[in-house]
């Protein structure tokens, strides 16, 4: 895109250009033009309109920041020569004997950036047409940068390549962020294993101020089974 005559800025008119539009930095001009194109001025009048504009600008900036952080991100299947990233595995699950079981049976994938492991996931076939995300975690210092989203997309692609029609995942009833995250990417709740974590750990712990007791099972359909 060059200048102000290629579709993005051409409809801006007085709402942007009369406010020193061309005097602003290019990235700022782009964000302003995006908002004016996506939301006509008639929809942005008053305080609610200004809030909408600011929220949209923030979303654009967050998306650009995520894209920047994802540069150089690679994903590969772990090999026996790789050190097992136990801190990441424990961040998403436990205890260790159960993790070791599905590490042997499943596929572990590592997300790397600048030679550093910043995320990992373990996928496993649980039925003929179904794969499950057994463990997925992003290093604390790299959360919020789109790495989890990239790994989830990779998981869906891998499961489909392996011939799966469904991809499942389980998370805690108090894992509010994870429940929202999976549903945004097409997962639906298909069941609840009541008191799963109480049986597993002998007691209910707390997360987000909510007792962690039940396992919420979720599923997304990758493709319809023939017939």
C-alpha cells in the first residue's frame, strides 16, 4: 500500500485527514485508516464510539505484536536426543508417572525460538478416528504472544494428517482462560468427568478462586467420517 489512494485511506476524508493524518507516523496512520474503514464515523460518534475505536486500535496493535513475536518460531517433533522439558509438562499436567506413560505412546512436539524451547505439546491417538492433546504448555515468559495458538493450529493439522476426524482435549473446570481459548478455536464441551482431579490428587485445589474438581472434556470435528 502506497500513499492514500489504494482503497484503505481513500474513504477516510475529513474524519482522519483533517486531523494531521499525514503528519503522523506510518504505523499510526495505518491503524487510524483501518478503524475508519472498518467502522464508519456514524458508528463511532459519542463516548461509545471512541471506546470502540480505541478497542479496535488495541486489537490491531496486539495482533501486530503477536506477529512480531512469532517470527522465527519453528515446531518440530521431539527426538530421543532432546532433553525432556519437564517444567513445561508439569505446568500443564501431573503427576510424572502419568506423563511418562503418554510420552511413550504419543508424539511430543517442541516450539522453538532462537534455539530456546518456548512451548511443547503431546498428541496421542485414543481411538481409531480420534486424537487427543494430552499436554500443551507455553513458557511463562512467552505467554500471550500467539505461541499457544500456533501450536493448537499445528495440533489440528497433524491430527488431520494422521487420519483423525476428531481432536479432543481435557481441561479443569476452573481453567477459565483455557476453556475460553479452546472454544474460540471450535472446541465444544462433550462431557464432564466429575471429581476427576479429586480422585487423582486426593483433594480439590483452587484455581482462579474456584475449586478444581472436574475434568471438562472438549472436542472439535476435523472432518466428517465417511458414511
